[in-house]
C-alpha cells in the first residue's frame, strides 16, 4: 500500500514535523472548556501516541489508530513508559475495522487534512460510523488562509464545512496555531473544529 509506505517512511526517517512529543495544547484547552468527561475515545491518526497517552491519563478509554506500523510501535512504547492502557491499531481511517465502538468522543490532529486530498468526501462518514449518537469530536486542520511549504496540508473554511457537514454539525470553528515541533520553529495557522455527530 503506497500510502502506508509513505507514512511509515516518515517515521523510519525521523521526518516528523508534526510530532511535538506532547499532547496538543488545543486538545487540552477544548477538553477543559467543553467539560468533556472521560468516556470512550477514538484518536484518529494517533502518530506516536502523545494525545492518546494524555487522554488515557485523564481516565478516558482510548483507541488510537494510525496507518503507519512504526507510529503504532512507538505509541505502544510511549503508553508503556507512561504506565497507561491504550489500545492501538494499524488501520486506514477510510476502511476501519471493528474497533469495539461506539465512541463518545474523537480527536484528530492532522489526519483529516491529509486524507481529504485523495478522498474529500469519505472521511466524515467513515469516522461517524464509529461513533455513538450525539458523539462529539475535535478536528485540527491546516488553514488555507495561510498556505505554507513546508507545513500541514491546508483546507478552506468552505471546504471544511462542506466535507465535514455530511456527517457532523459544526458547533465551533475558529483559527488557532499548531504547537511548535522540535526543529520546526513555526506555529502554523490551523482550524480548530469542534463537531457533533448528526
């Protein structure tokens, strides 16, 4: 699978400009501001597991998925080192196996904006199938108002509303800046999109 090789190569080569090694400050802010209570969580495109491990430490029951086997190996190591229980799986977000859902909440730091380049309409419905009625989620995506190379893939506000709106009600959408990653001294402009399953 070409996409799997592509992402696995990033982890093999250490080319991870999105990997800060810590939980997303925007995730922490939203969980606190929205008083999101521990429940079953799906971490979509979990990478090396920083966000999954943080959520597990807060009492959430977390399943983290990523297309890259090396990312999952490192996520499992991170969870063991932190002494928390997280179930990780190698999986394609557009063809998810039975993950033991439904989930009450999901988090996506950068999977949607990568996947949409090939399948703009498929992401929302694939994720929504894993969720309980009324489940909520937080999607962080690159913002087309400030394109940048290198940097995260970008999406316009209208594209985001059109593509996510097929399965989700957007409760809040605002601009924010991604956390800096080691060796990448820039905070890229993004969208913070808080949604609820329709």
